[in-house]
C-alpha cells in the first residue's frame, strides 16, 4: 500500500470521527432537554431510539475502520523499515519435553547482539504447543554473515544448561528466514540446538 492513500484514509477517518462525536453530543443534549427525568418509582428500561441505534452502528463501523487502518500502517512501516531485498528474520521453535527447559535466548548477528529474550512460563507453554516466536527482524547487506545463538535453561537432572549454535549463511537479494530449533535428542538423552535456513 502506498503512503498517500493511507494518509488520505486517515484524514477522511478523522473527519468521520469528528462528525460522529458532534452528532452524539447533539443527540445526548437533545435527549436531556426533551425528556424529563422519570420518577424514582417508575424506572423502566426502554428500547434505544432509532437515532442512538444508527449512531451505535456508525461507531462500530468506525472502530472496524480504525483496526483496518492500524493493520495497513503496521504493514507499511515494516515495508519501509525492512525492505524485502535486505530483510532477515529469525524465528524460534521448541520441540522439547524431558531434556531441556528454556529460560532465555541470546542472539548475535555478525558479532553484534541483536536480541536477548527471557521467557515466562506462559510463553514456554505456547512454544511447546507448537507456537513460533519471531525473535529478530532486521536488515543485512548481500554477502556472508554469521549468526550465533546461546540457549540458557535447565537440562537433564535439573542442571543449569547453556549451549550455543552457529550458522554461516549467504545473504542474497530477497528476504532470508532462519529458524532456531530446540528439540529432544532421544538417543543421547540430551537436547539438540539447531540453526537452519527456511527454504
């Protein structure tokens, strides 16, 4: 999406919101002056007047437009900040149960720290249920690059565990997607840490 249509939509949305707020204020003021306050003993729930129903529909439509506009602005920001030609994204996934409990991950790209993430129990549960976390999104120029990840947590027999994994990869023209995967290695009764490129 081009920036100009998005800005035009923002302007028209602001005008519409202003109009709805003005209408709501007018309707409320009219209702307060025309309808006398009911006696305390005769309080009853009456159906909303048609004007209020129409106003509610307009407000709901505007809310949906704001949500759509927010999504478009987010996509536009990503396209501007991380163009596809230089974009690199690193994702983390878990497939462990008995041999490793992840606490944190530190990520370095070309000897520069780009991420250091400490996990909560709920995040670990989500990852163990098949979730995938985007750990890093950035730009790299064309050429060879090195990525190093350090995993910290509890290993077999509840011992403190810190392991690293390294990948050297060529960055060409186009987006590059890399996965950090932690899984159980059944034969050796140890966790396995792998960094691989997504095709």
